[in-house]
C-alpha cells in the first residue's frame, strides 16, 4: 500500500487585503445575490467573473419548485460568460452568499457540479481560474480548481 498526499493551498484574506480589482469583483458578486431567485431555500448566491479581455459577467442562483431544475450562481455565470464571450478565458470568479439575515460569515465553496464546470472551463482555456469565496469574516483565495477538486475527472480521461 502507498499513501498519496494531496497539497491544497487556500489563502484567507480580509476584504481590505484584496486588490482593488478583487474588491470590485467581490462587490459585484455580492450585488448579484440581490438578483437571486431563491424562494424555497432563502439562500441567495451571486457570482462575478472577470474575463481575460477585462469584461465582467455576473449571475445568481435560480431555484425551482422541482428542485433539480434550478441552477447555481457559479454555473449561471460561467455558462453566460462562455456563451457571450466564447474566446475569453475566465481569470477570476468571485462568489458570495447571503441569507435573509445578511451575508454569511464563512465563505461557502461551490457544490460538486459547479466544481466540475469550473474544471471544464479551466481546461477549455488552458488557464487556471482564481476563485474568491466571500465571507463577512474572511475571504478565501484559491489559485485554481485543482485545489477545490483534487483527483478530478476531465476530458483527458475520455481520449485515452
């Protein structure tokens, strides 16, 4: 038997430690939570993507009474970015979440389906996506999807 150790690096920052560009993107993600349609969970998520050409796109989660029919903010944002700017890599994705009480204290990570879409987007453009997970007390900065989805499954497995 052998042991495999995975090294994952996440930086915890305060809002003031972010660059001006990252603060702007985080603010756009927070604002996007206001456009969430989440009448069932009351959990509003917003995301904002900075593209290689400097454009930004935002999205929010959209729920449905038939629960599997909804979509997360991360996928809404990435699918919109990919459809409107098909030749532009996503440089950074900021994600924020709030409840009826306000923004959450601890950063929330993307769900498994969103992590897989993030990975595919990275692979599509051959460039890591920096991820900012907003929390009122701290913000996590992750330098690429591999740190969110170790031992990931990608298209390279399908071509072998």
